[in-house]
């Protein structure tokens, strides 16, 4: 059974940066075959896709013009990352990672990012 654990969320000031991590356990050597995605969910809103990382490391962003998000993966470490720079109050949300392999999906519990002055 694959388990995903996110970390790195925090309370930060506007303009700050965070690096979120998502570690997969129970995946053995399969991590490199997973499509990894980062989502976020704001209170009372639907979950929205932030970025998707292909097995080859190609990243697609929900808003390619945004420029403040950088998603990446480190397959030997079974870890995906989401760097967020110049954080805005509107970025406050629970950030979750998702792994997909041949139609099977796994989700983490999420990590809270709160941006407030």
C-alpha cells in the first residue's frame, strides 16, 4: 500500500517562500513510474490542481504564467517537491500530493499553508 506524507506547510508572511515535500512509502521501486501531482484546497472550495509532474520530470502548471510555483521530483528519494515563492494571502490552503499509476490514485493527508500578516 502506497502512503504519501506531505510536509513543509507553515504560517508565513506575504512575500515569503515555502518548499513542500511529499514522500512516498510502500512504493518500492515504482515511484519513478508515478505521475505526481500537487493540489490545493481552500476552505469551502473544490480541490484544484497546482502542478503535474510526469514520469520523465516534465511539469505542467495549472497557470503556466504564474511563475511562483516550481514542482519537481527526486525519484531515488521517492519524493516530490513544490516550491512556492512570493506567497500571497490567496495561496492559503491545504496542499495535497497525489500519485497515479495505471489509473490507481493515492493521496496524502495534506499540509497546511497559511499566508498572513
